[in-house]
C-alpha cells in the first residue's frame, strides 16, 4: 500500500463529503504449530484493507474493502450508506500527527529460532514425563495501522509480537489431563524456563486427585482465571456503549464507593506488546482510572457513544479488523497488593484454586454475574495444595465478590494481549460439584 493510494482516497472522498476518515490496516501472521510432539503446520498469511468513514449531508457513512484498485466504488459505497444512516453526532479527529519510532521495528524471533525452541520445549517436558503429548502454538504477528482525515490527522503505529501457548495432554487410565501456559513477547528473548516452570509445577499439583463439597469457600483466582472470569465483566459494565444505553448497573454510580478499598482498576495503553499512542479513530490514548480505592471514577468511550452521552472520547475507539470502532480497552490492569501467591495460598484453611475455566462460562455480564466450569483447578487444605479437582463449578458476582475480598496478589502478569492482572482471593464464592 503506497501513501499515494490513501491520499487518492482522501482526495476523492473530500471532494464529495464534508468530512473524511481513512483507516488502513495491514496484518501478517506466521503460525507455527507443534501437535503431539511433532511440527505440524507452518504458513504465513497477510492481508490489508481500508475502512472509510465520511460525513455526507450531515449523516455518517461507512464502507470497507480489501480491493484497493476500486477506490471510486469504495467512496460511492460509503456515500450510499450515509443516505440511509443516522445524523452524525460527532466530528472526526483533527490536528494530530504521530509516527512510531523506527526502533519499534525490532527483530522478532525468526521462524527457525522458534522451531528450535519448540523442539527444546518438547525435550524438556519429556525429561519430566515422556508420556505427555506436547502441543505448541507460536504465532508471529505484525500489524500496521494508519489513520488519515481531511482535518489534519496522519498517524501510524506498528505492533509486533509473538504469542506462545504450550499445552500438554496426559492420559491416565480414563482421566484426561490438559495443562497449558502462555506468554506474549514483543522482543527477544523468549523465556522458555519461565514457561516450563509454570507448566511442570501445574502437573505436580495435579498429580493427586482431590474433592471439595458443594458450598461456599474461599476461592483463589490465578491471573489467567481473573482475566477470563472477572476482568471481562468489568470491561462490559464500564463500557460507554452500555452506559450510553443505560444498560450498565454503574450508569449513575460515579463517585460511589462500591468495592473494597484495596481494589483499583485502571488502563495503561502505554505498556506491553499492544501499547498504542492513539486509538483506531486517531484520538490520543491516556492512562485512566476507572475504580480507585473502591470508588467508581469513570467509564471508557469511543467517539460515537461519547457523543450520545454528552461526553468526550477517552481514546478507546478500537476496531475488529476493518469494522467500525466500538469502545474497547488496552491493558486493563488491577493494582497489586502486598501478599505473594504462596502467602495467599498458605492462609486458606479449605478452599479452591481456579486456574483455567471452560469457555467464557454462563453469566449475566451486565449484572456482574459469572458461573464457570473449571478446566483446571486445585483443592487447598490447611494452606497446602492437595490435588486437582474435577467436575466443579464456581459462581459469584463481581459487586459482592469485591466487597468480600480476602486479598490481592503482589505480582501482576500479562494475560493474553490485553490485561495486566494479579491473583485474587475472594472470601466466599459458591462452589458446586458433581460426581463423575
């Protein structure tokens, strides 16, 4: 994609519309897969395209295309949608220019390096237990984004990272045990030792079977489980999309203390592999606190939802591919506490550790409720992990849970590409079990 093509789209659209915004996306992915101890798949795929928004006769139009040889059709399609669309309640970004530093074009691990790392990982896991069938997914990702408007915006950013997921399958009689660990890196080196220590430790904890009765117990959520079961609920109830619709239970609660004073929830878009200086609408991002010492402070907005609510965008308009922007977050984070993971577990007389859950669970997200089946969890008795539990479900509510908080761990971890989370222990959550 040449700069001249984007400029041609901008020029053509500006001749016909009052305001124009161009969003260009280029992605390249190289997945490398090991399956059952062997290299199975290696391929590189790339895609690019443009999403065009414009304001035509006061109305908002939108079109997107991956065929950039037909720019007249792209502009015509956007104008056609504007004719039947709603009145534009906001203006596109203006007077902002940003270009990523060239040092960001770092040297990610090469394909042959990752293949070698994969073979080493398999060998070291088999040194622990040769019966484990090892699956490894590496995914080298490069994403470049450019945004132009006819109101003096030209911004581009580059994100480069490698997603790593290691899982091991162990069959013991009729018991199937799958344990996994993951990481995301944006620069060398890949810390194999850290990943393998976590994976093998989980196997050691799962060596014995344990049972827990149905009832209310203290529940320890690992950072992975916090992301899957807890943090995503806050993403929903704090979203400007639901606040503007008055569907969020927090809509009129700003300034109220609703959670334990040890709980602070914030977003820092400046850190990690997905760090970004501006959102997908060309609005500068910023660090923002949503809940401070248990008190609700703010929500997050894209331009359209903010306009509907009479607010301003917080730089949280992001896109899924070439779609229109919606409110989303980068690096949702929970402030750490002071206790280590070991200390938190040692203080549990009888309870449960939740490490991985199946799917997203069944939940009423707007009510802050969750109900998740454990994919991997452990029983704790007298401060010691006694074994793996099966056929177990945990249910709770984030509003009640964070009012009955035991403690928060002292070391946040990167979960996926979009969370920095510590482990958390809740005082009493509902635990249900069934016989196999």
